[in-house]
C-alpha cells in the first residue's frame, strides 16, 4: 500500500445499532474498490472486517477493526465498530482516533436506540457526521419518514443529499440533490441520469432549498448571492458543504440499496469529498510534555517530532500481537526507537503495518494523521504514547465505559488457575472493559465486563484461543456478620499430656461496638492480676482470628466489642497459645447468644432511562429491594433514577435493564455501606450457605 500524505487521509468510524448493516456496508465498499472479488454476507462468514472466530461463529461484530480503502487517490481508514452495547469499549477506542463518522441506519428498522447513542457519541466528541440509510429499495422503507424523525431530534442540520426515487412503492432509482440529478435504474444495473429542474419534484425542491440556505450561511458573500437569487457554483457548494460538515452544522443523508450494492460507492466518494483530513476534531489528542508539564495538542504536522497514540491492542495467537496507533505528529518510520513515557521505557519499532481486517500489509512509514500497526512492542499497552526520548509526550488516555456486570469464574480443571489468569491478562490487554478481581474475603475470582454476553464471549475465547476452560457461576456476595445483643461467657482451654500442660481461662463480655468498618474492638478490665498483662495480646489475637470467619455462614465478622473482665492462669502451664485458644472458645460460645445477623453491601445506583421507561424500571427496582431516593431530569427526555439497593440484587441487572428499555437504559453504582438483611432474605442466604457446605463434603 502507498504511503499517504496527511491531507490525503480520512479516518472514519462506522457507528449504528447492532445489526444495522455496518459490516455489510464495508463489504460493499471493499468490493467497489477492488479489495475483494465477491461480497460475503455476515451469515456465511468470512467478511473482511469480521475475521475473529467468535465473530464468524456468532454472526455479529465483537471488536473494532480497521479497513483502509483507496479512493480517488485518498486513503480512507474505515473503523468498523460493534453495535451491541456489551462491546461499547471497542466503540470508545475507535472514536478516540476518528476524525468523522458515518451513522448507519437500516431502513427496515429505522431510528433505533443504538442510532441515538451514536449521535450522542459524536456530539460529545465534536465529530462530523454523515448518515447512511440502507435497504431503501424495500417497498416498506420510507426514507422521508426516517429523515423527518431525525430532524425532530437533531434539527434542520439533517439534510438529504441522496434519496430514493419511487413510484408508489416501486423502487426506480435515486435523486442526487446536490447535483440535481434523477438516476433511474436500468435492467443491467446501471443508471440513466437526467438533470432535474426546479418544480419537477416537490421533495427535491424543499431539500434543495434547505441545502442552499445552509450553503449561504457559511459566508457573507454567499449570503448576498442567495438573497440576490444568483446560483452558486459547484465549487462554492462543495466548499460550503465541507465547512458546514466539519463544524457539525450540516449532517448529510445518503441512501443505499443493498440488493444492487448501490450507495456504498457514492458514500465512499462523499466521505473523501466532504470529510476533512485529520486535525479537524478540536482537542482530539491532548496531553502533556512529561518533562516540563507543558500542555500539548496533536497538530498532525509532519514537520514536527514524531508522536503516536496507541488506541488499541490486538493479542491474537494467530494474528499476532499488534499495537494499533494513530500518528499524531511527524513521520513514524520502521526500524527506529521511541520512548514510552507512560511506562518509562524505550521501545524498538521494527516493522510497520497497515491492517485490513486480518490482512497485514507492511509499509515503510506512516505520516501524521494515519492509522497503522506496530508489531511486538514489549511494554506498550492501549492508551500509551510513543514519542522521542529527548522530549517525551503522554497523551490523555481515552475514556472507557466502566464494567459493572460481574460473575464468579471457576476453572474446570484443577491446577488451571495460573493458566487462566495468564490468559485473562492477555485478553485484558486487548479489552480495557474487562477486569479480573481476586475477592479474598469470599475466596472467589470475579470477572467484570459490560454485560453477560461480554463475559460469555470471554469464556469462549479462553477455551478457543488459550485452551483453558472456565465456568461462569453466580458470585458470592461479600456479606458480613455482626451481633445485635450482649453476652457474658467463660472460655477455658486446658490440656494435659505429660510434662508441661496448657492452661488458659478467660471471662469475657461481647456486645456491638457500633463500628461496622472494623472487625472488633478489644478492651480489658482485669483487676488483681487474674490474667497477667503479657497474655492480653494473645487474647486479642484469638478474637481477631475468630472474626475472620463467622459462625452464621462463614462470612467475616464486624462490629464486635470484646472485653476481658476476668480469668485465671497457671504459673507453669499457661502460655500465649492457651489464652488465644481460650479466647476463641469464648467467641464461639458467645456469638450464637448475641443475636447474630447478616449484613449485606448496599450500593448507590444511578439508572439513566427514557421518560417512558421510568415506571417499569422503578417497579423492577422495588422488586429487587431497592429504595428510590429521587429522580433527576436529564436532557433529551430522560430521567436519572437514584436508589439504594443491595449489591446482590444487581446480579444479571444489565441484561434485564436492556430488556426493559430496549437497550436505552444505562446504569452505574458505587458502594455505600453495609446494612442488616431482612429476615427472609437472610434465611435464604443461610440455606444456600448450608447447601454449599454439604456439596463440599
């Protein structure tokens, strides 16, 4: 592949709801540019952008991929992204280096939740947008209705450039609004073009007028021409469109027909024509010079020292390990050394590649603004920056969605724990929304992700790639135990087996400490030396050990105040171990008489939903023992529900919330406190704990 100058590069991310046709659109683009010889469907597998085994097996995109295409002497780096919400991290990575976006809408499905999320993503990042509506040849697809729905939400900046031509419900071709052409489909798949005059098509006249108004608003001279009813030249129209698209004042709508691959080629040429070269998205890559602390913003200038941001890592045992980079400044060349300021280490840059799905195309260099891949970097991870050691830069890492769905994982084969942990670390290098956590308190390993499907695919990848198998099971919740009553007890440890014996005797009171942050508070009120002071630490040690595993269900004990009030000792047989064992005996005898209860973790939950879904979501939270604390109105007809809810009630919540809200609901939570469980809920947990003990026997 040729090396392209910065002004001959376009970095475009494809966004849209799951199943809207992004992968199929890329197939059509690849075919029209000669990259592939035939178009494959997602159902048959083997598409250029969905090459991962899991993607082929499951028939949907799981990871972002880069498909560079060459059009009119310009390199268009297409960033294909998954539409399913469980893989939003891949979308965030692609957005971090995209200069423009195409939002794909399946004409049969219309505007969906993922469509609106795509618009939100682009608005937050200030990314220019073209809208692509597919399947318009279908008799049931009303492209005008989709345009009107988009305008209801995003205003008159939604302007059709390319609309289907139909007679009643029969598809006849397309109307090119920018060029004022009527393109009628012929039997051999080609089109007859006819120049349209004003008054021949009411919809065309309306859309054309809106487009000309938008053109006029970009420049005072053009505004004067518009009011003087002087026609704009083609060059004036094009330049005005480029300016308006870059400033997000205009979002062109282009239509395509999957049945004859029409539209993909038009879209490609319009991306080249109307999207700008890298650098038009303000503040896309910002950071600091690590030596001076000076703030720096990528300018995509080839004359500056080289710097590159690593936006994605691929660690596939078959494809290999690649760090995908966007060159921020300068020219990145093979066989050089650059400094990783994030890891404070120097990296040797060997060969440079351009990846096209799983295809690896070696290149000698990459200019500022281009996207490529570096093989086999030893320390560099996603989010790191490579730059000269003399003046290193660290760009800000892209924000990523926080994983809140968690499951416990158990290895199927004993002794595979280390293998699984090693394999998971490799997957976590690729996927920043995946997290492993060792829950030592409950002796379990937890896997966090963006949804149940996300975790299921991780399980499948472990088996397929790394030949280790795990089961995903319901996690143990980090319950705790405490007491609600007082009790006075004696604990004695006496053992005689020839020679010195063992003797320790304590009299203690146990009561709530009122402090649920700490396991215990220990005090002594010994008079007259009934227990020598040198044995006090041993008594406390016995209490500390006892609190590690409670008597109700084996959970850690908190909030206990233990007071040593009396006891006795033997001048020969007493020892620290004997008094520790005496304290443990006292604990075991006292706690069942102190009204022991279970405590459960309570989290503060925030759920972002559409107004129409608030009733269903609130009802569901009540069923989960949640307490609604309030509702906060959000822009766009949404509400933020705030509730306190037991953490145990959120197992599986991600899937249920998406089902209730059609995928539009989002949630987050943070730990709040521990609270006593209701009696019926406690009884259920105790039965489960008892059943687990029986199974372990």
